[in-house]
């Protein structure tokens, strides 16, 4: 019997290059699931998260059936910071269910490696649901430059988000693998090395 896929949790602070690195794992043959993309699906029309958001912040769902208005949700959370923890507690189970369904489908397809990109993996205790963790890291000035250049976040918002996240140094200490995203070539080489090591470990499990 073919063993279940190896589940690699991929995490790191904002602006470290997680999504780019996840794409490299996909190029190397892994199936990639993204927590952020799951939330986007849940917040979209018919996505399943609309009613959950409406109970916490009704103004963020002005037209039932049309999804969550993210701008209004952001404003709602800024006006009452206590709502964020309530929202996260309500949405995380839906995100976890989405991930579990993805992994089950991957197993049925005979996949060897699933990469789960989860920005708040350690903060939410998500490391208990994966076989190993890779942390993507970058210098803080690089993080800041990347994030602010997107034009979707102010410097104050960036600093606030960093304070909410576990320091990247602590994530690196806990990780099984670390990828420094200083250059694409270095990151791609590290990804290939990690995939090779995981496949060797998976082969030993058979």
C-alpha cells in the first residue's frame, strides 16, 4: 500500500518570500495548498465563510450571497481590535477543513509530497498537523521593502503585523528546514535539496 503523502508545513513572517518559495516546491513536483487562498475562497460568493463573518461583523457582508467585502471587514477590525481573535477562532476550523480535504484528495491521487503554506503555522499550533516544517526567512529590511512596495499595507500596519507574529528567529529555531530567500537561485537549490531529503525519508517509511 502506498503511504500517505508527506505533509510539509511552510511558514515565515510577512514578506519573507513564502509564496514564491511555495511555487518552487510546486515546480519540484509537490502539491501546494495555501491558507491565504483558502481564506479567499471562504470569503468569496458561496465560499462558506460569509455567514461566519456576518455574525462577527455584519457590515462586512452588505449583500448576502455576494461574499465578504474585505475593505469593510478591515475597517471593522480596525475599529474593534478585539474582533480579530474572534474572527480567527471562527475561521480557522473552516480553513483546517479545507486543508484536510485537499490532503485527502492528494492522497487519492497518489501524491508523495504536499506543501501547506500557512503564515501563522506556529502561532496557531499548526505544526502538530504536519510531518515537518520549513521556515522561509529574509532580512527585516528586505521584508519591509517587499511589503511596502506592494502598496497594500502602510508601515504602521506592517509593524503591527510583525508584533502579532512569532519572531522569525524563534520560528527558525523550531523548524526542521530553513530557506533564506536572498536570491531565487539559492532558494530554488534549497527547495530541491529539501525535496530530495523528504523523498528519501518517505522511501524509508515504505
